[in-house]
């Protein structure tokens, strides 16, 4: 059993401590409303640790970001299947759905991958090549996704302003 005095354990803990804020911000953007972003980061870290030490990964931040996006996408698909099946199974209490301020509602209306692309590009300032790597597509596809997402977000905000 390794203790906290073990240098490899400390280096992994220091690495996770240094990249956690970036991972948490990304998880907050891509996570479904029903999921706590901290849980999503925890699941990504758990998957990485199954492979071995985090410090042994070639690019731990990129690996964990991709894992978070994949986990969020998988969860959204599962939630979608549940939501489609729920009316056939029983009534669902919609009163417990989380309410968000109006400035976030438009952002939540975007596809999770669109939100991810916007976040990585506009907030974190990553180039299209990095966004493409995280999303698992080509850089030109990432640029197109960002452009379409900005256009859709602009339309949603304008519609909200007209109300």
C-alpha cells in the first residue's frame, strides 16, 4: 500500500490538483443539468486511474477532457432514452426540474458538443486543432461547429430579447 509520502502518489495528486479547475469548468459546461460536474470529473479520473497512474499518460489534461466529453455524451444519450420511455412507464414529476437563470437557458439549449466547442474556443481560447482533438473531429469540422453554435446562440439570445 502506498502512502501519501510516496513521491509517485504525491506527483499524481499534485497533477490532479493543478488540472482540476480546468476539468471542472469543462464538466460544468458539458454535463447534463441532472448531473453534478464534480461527479463527472470524478468518473473521468476514475477511468484514467484504471489505466494506471495519471502522470504516466502522455497528455493527461487532453485525455481527461476527452473522457469528460465522452461521459457527458453517453449520459445525455441514456437520459434521452429514459425521457422517451418515461411517459410509457409512469408519470414524471416535472416540478423537480432545475431552474436556471435566463442567461444560461439559451446556452443549455445548445447541443452539448456545441457548448463544449464554444467553451473551449471562446472561454479557454484553444485553437481549432485542440478543440478538434477533444471533440474527436477534424479542425475544419470544429471551426464549423463553433460557427454554427455561435449563430444558433445569437438567434436564441435575440429571440429571448424580443420576448
